[in-house]
């Protein structure tokens, strides 16, 4: 009997592992269940899951809910703010339990669309609000001619350089890969303790490195028809170049583990001379108490290609929870309220992002000159092909290729393998 | 009569709440995982139908899985064995009378009482090449001129993670063994001393057999905890580079929430569950039988 009891105890303890594979718990703050149309008090309820962009996001949404409820007392709005670490777990758990949120603010949408869980954008956003969006941004959420999500904000990437280090090492800001290599050589010779070039090939954001090098070598994730071209010669050349930079000792010592935030800290502290980073770096550097003399320039390119900035865009989408007309109206009201020009500008500025609406861009460009050039950049940059359902696999796949290449793997063979896997 | 029936049922009534809790929070999720591992699951997490063992074959055919399985075995064996040996030695030391014994015992609790994520972050901060405190200390002491890269390879990272795992596991072993040591009657040692037994004879003939049950408990629990441990590896390397520091748990997390392959993640989970079930059952049955003898 004792043995039996001991074994059953062991069994129950091991279940921690088995349970781990299922739905991880999500922290919900009273998110309402499915749809409870016209609850006892006759209110229409909407629940939103929103991504936490930084320290200010939660407070911003709390104020938003207060303002919204004050103006629309007939709508019961609940907003759950989830960190980027948890949001996918929370959303997937809710979906598996038939409890999808009404509105979701996240980066990707294709998987939900592929499962027929979403409503077309034009069904849940008023025409007036829909027309505010940059068309190029809306196109990023196009599947088979229908737009399934609307952009909430964007960020763009550029080259950041430490002007003092470049001056001391007597090098100009590089515009091509050859110039970049030469600049790295000169900086290394000038001070061997400084990392001339910052590279992030981590699980966090290694796909961005893939984008920076391949796009600026005339390659990329997909061709003009949207077919995957992961193993193109241009891509192989680009990744080999990036990995060679690491092997030559021109970069941070551990690109597979140094995240962008580690690099930003090292850049702020004057330990990294140049890195590709988002438009929010100035805010990050100021918040971190760093005082580095830096400049911003286009990302260096190869083979006469025009410099391409990498854009990152997040979205709002609406799950098809079989809404009544009143509920759909409430959702439209929510978006009209969110995208009101002044409120929307506050949203974008809150964590130092870029606007996704034309009017928002105009307002911010007027307010801040440095913002104006970023608004231009974001209007013309390339985006990840997140509208394709294979994106998750491609994203993890290219990160794996980079890390395998760092460990000595053959880039061509690795990319061929990935391309075949994705094509299957 | 009524009283008799109640007395018979009483124990079951008392354990009923825990049985209900276990069923709701343990049994049902397990059934879900098993079902998911045998199903085709969409990336958004919706079950599309029965797929047999397709998830298992896909997982087992992937090159990463073999590496991850090997890592998991190395990780579990290294952490459990080394922390058990070191924890046992430490318990023997702490069982002696010496000045400051209470303080030493209190200090021992710290690594155990601190959250694993905090522990792992602290270790990461110590060994970092660029801003790590270990390099800073050595530089300040003038022992080195330039920061040393403590983690030049994936294997080096994994070794640090194992070291961190051992560090946080030792206190648990120490306290389990210590409680066993304190229950040993000192007259055994007195008798052995009179009979002329030396320290090692006493250790192997008296101490070891009498603390065996405590060691069994700590070892079995540690095998389970360490095998399932997620925070240390996730905080320090996230399994990078290219799965070289992944264990089954971090690997299945990535499969489920980074790659959207929840069916395959469930399959990995079931495989891990089976391995643990076999190991723990064999160990338990073996040691309990030996105890009965």
C-alpha cells in the first residue's frame, strides 16, 4: 500500500511536465466569457487583449478605458494587457477553450485568419477610420485580396553609429559592406576593447538580422510573387557576410545570446561602435541615463542596392464571435475612439513608436523634426511577410540557420534545407 | 452501525478534496495533452482531428530532438548526481557541532529560497563577458587585463547552466539528509567507536543505511524537478545557440509558442512524461524493495 501511495505521489508530481505541454495558464483580469450580449444591465461588453510595449502601456490603457467608459456608458470595455512573453500563450489558450477575445492587439494574424477566426477589417472598422491608415501598411495584412487586420503602430530600423568612436578611428559612416568592413578594421585597430559592429542573432530577434543583410543585398524572404526564396544566392551571400563579421572578431562576442537590448546597452555605454536598431533607441538611451554622441544613417548595402529599412508593424484584429449588430457597432466605436488623432498620437509617442495613420504621421512630423525623417523611412521600408502562415516556421528557421552558421555550419546547405522544409 | 459506516468512510472524505483537486488540475490537463499529441492541431491551437502518431514521428525525425534528448539526460544526471554528492557532504559538515552552525544552516537556505529566475539572472550577470561581475572583479584585482569570454562555446554555456542547477539544488538535498542524520541515535556511533570502527566504517555502515530513505526521497524528487526545470535554461540561453542548450521542456515550449506546433509540443511532453515515469518507477520500486529487505 505504501509503495502504491509513493508511486501515485511520484506520478502526480511528474504531471507537471505533461501539463506543461498543454495550455499554459494565462493571467486574466476578469476578461468576460465569450459573448454576454446585453448583460443584466443592458450593456454591450467588449474584451480586448493588448500587447505590453513598455512600462507605460498598462497605465495608458487604464486611462483609455476610463475615458471610453465615461463617453460610452452603454459599452462595458475590458482591456487585458499582456507582456510579449505571455501574450501568445494567453491568446492560444483562450482560443483552444473557445474563449477568443473580441479584439486582439499583437504582431501576427495569419494563423488566426487561416483558422477562419477573424473578421475582415472593413467589417469591424468604420470607413472613416479605415481610410486613415497608410495603404502600404494595410497591404501587409492582405490575404487573398481581403484585409484582415489594421496597423496600430510601427517602428523602423536604421544604422546607429557612435560619432566619437568613428571620429577617433578616422573613419566615415559606412554606406556599403566594403566600407563597413574597412570601418570595423579601423575601429578594432584603434581600440581592441570596442566592438565595432553589433549583431543580434538570438531567438528574440534573429529574423531581423536576416532581413537587414538579405534585403540590403537584393535578396529577402520572398520574391515579387510572394514565393519563399530563402536559399537564394543573395541570401546565402548576405548571411555568410554577417557570420564572417562575427568570425573576424568585428562584432559583440556572443551574437546568439546578446539580444538587441544588450546591444543597445553596450551602444549606450560606448562599447559597441555601430549597430542597426529601431527608431526608439534615442528614448532607450535617454531612459538608461547614457550620454553617447550618436548619429543615424541608412543601413549599409552591397552590390549597388538601395538601402532598405526594416519595418516592424503591429496590428489590431477582431475575432468572429458571432456578434449582434449592437456589438459590432460597439467594436467600431472602440476603434473610432482609439484612432482619434490626438489620442492616437499619444499612443504612438507613449513608447516612442511611429504612427500607422496618415493624419497621425502629419501631426507627429509637425511636432518633431527628427520624427519627420522617420515617418518618411517607415513609409518606404520593407516588412516581414507575416501574412503568410509559414512565417512562424520561417522566422525560427532563419534564426536556427544563423546560429548553426555561427557554430560552423554551411550557410548554403542550411538555407537549402530550410527552403525544402518550408516548401513541404 | 451508523457510526461504524462513517468511520469507514471518514478517511476517504478527508482525502476527497485533494483527489478532486488532483483530478481537475492534473489528470484533466494530462488527458488533454495526450489527446493533443495524437491530434492535428492548428497554429492557433484548434484541434482539427485525430492524426495518430504523426506528431511523434515528426518530432523524433527532427535532428534537433536527438540533441535535445541528449542534453536533457546530461542535464538531469549531472545536476542530480553532483548536487546529491555535494549536498550529502554539506549535510555531514552541518551535522557537526561548531560555532555559527545556525548561521551556516540559515545561509544554506538562501539559494533554495530565491526564485529560480532571479538565481539564473544573477548567474547570467556574473558570467557575462562584457558587463559580468566575475570579469569586473578579476580586472579590479589586476588578475586579468581584458575580460575573459567565459562562454565561448555552447558547451561552456551548458556547463554554467548545470553549475547553476547544482547550486540551487544542493540546499534541498542538504536539508533532506540533515533531517535524516538528526534522527540517528548517537548510541549507534558510541557502540561502533567502542568496537573500534573508524570514521569511514561508521559513515558507510551506520550513516548511509540510516539516511537512505531521506536520500531516496530527495533523489526522486530532484530527478523530477531537474528534468522538468525550465527557468534556468530559459533565462540564461533560451536553448540557444541552435538548440545546443535546450532540454525537452524548453524545446517543447519553443515548439508550442514560437513555432505554433502545439501537437508536436504535446508529443514531446508525452515522451518526457514517459521517460520520467519509467525512471522514477524503477528507482522507487528498487529502493523501496531494498528497504523492505
